[in-house]
C-alpha cells in the first residue's frame, strides 16, 4: 500500500516535472480546427493514447528487461532508437527537459536509490536522457512493478491532455473529468495490446498528431509551449 502511495505521489500533477507546460499538439489541433467537437476530442484522445502505447510502451518494457540498465550496452541502442523517433523538435526538447527534471526530482526524494548512475551513464554516452527512458529506468531501480508503471504512464498521458483541454476552455472541469473517467474503461485493452512489445517494435500510429505538433509553432497566441 505504501509503495502504491509513493507511485501515486510521483505521478501527481503537482510534481514539478514540467509536463503541464505542454499540450502535445492539442492546442494547435483545436486552433486549426482538427478538433472541433466533444466527439472529435474523444477520437483525438483515443488516437493519442494508441500512439502512447505503440510508441512509448515498447521502450518502457525494454528498459525494464535490462538486467543492469546503468551499465548494459543494450541501453545505448534503446536510447539512440528512442531519440531518433522523436521527430518533432519541440517535443524532443520537451522530452529532454522533462527527463532532467524527473531525475533531479527523484534523486532528491530517494537518495538511497543511487539514481545518479543513470544520469552519469547518459552523460558518459552523450545520449539525451528522454523522459520516457528516465521514467522507466528510475522506477525500475526503485522497485516498482512494470504493470503499475505502464498504468501510471497511460494515466499521466490522459490526464495531461484532459487538463490541457480544460485550460484551453474547450470543456468544463466536470465534463473533462467525466471524460477522463470514461476513458479508463479502455485502458486494459490498450495496455494488453503492447504489454510485451519491445523497442524494436515501437511505431508512431497517429501522424496527424505529429503534424499538429509541428504546426504549434504557427499558433499566434499560445497557452502552452508545444
């Protein structure tokens, strides 16, 4: 129970990792009319979550399968592959910024976990420490189970998008949290589809979302960084 409480704390929206500074394409999707209605938002969120499990879960799974993630040479391949698949420059920068913030935060919370070796490895190899990789490597070293980490990652992805929609004025808080509640019903199916996939099976499944993220730079007045 204590372990669950600690994990819930780490994925709390108030934790200063910087995730709430980004809309991941939702702001530009709404601005340019790709998302116009509540039904359109549901379709958008489903595509967003599908891409989360098809792109992020394989890397999370592979990080968990490493015997010694801070020393294993296979991590270099995993980390390089992930870096290459971060195609949108603004998302690449956001991912690295969040990765640094996440590691710094966890080092202050759990100094006994020896998480400094993770940062040292990435510095030594001169590979960017992206949030997804840091998220998995650190939580594994801290003893959290893979199913719990997968669930929490998908929860964070959904929560951040719902929060962005509310702050953009696209929907009210009650409507937004009801939508978030409804989406939990499909979590098991989404997770099961990629529960065992590895990094070499990762894929980007929603290219329209990538386009929306690129077009964020053309939004005249922005609430979010990307």
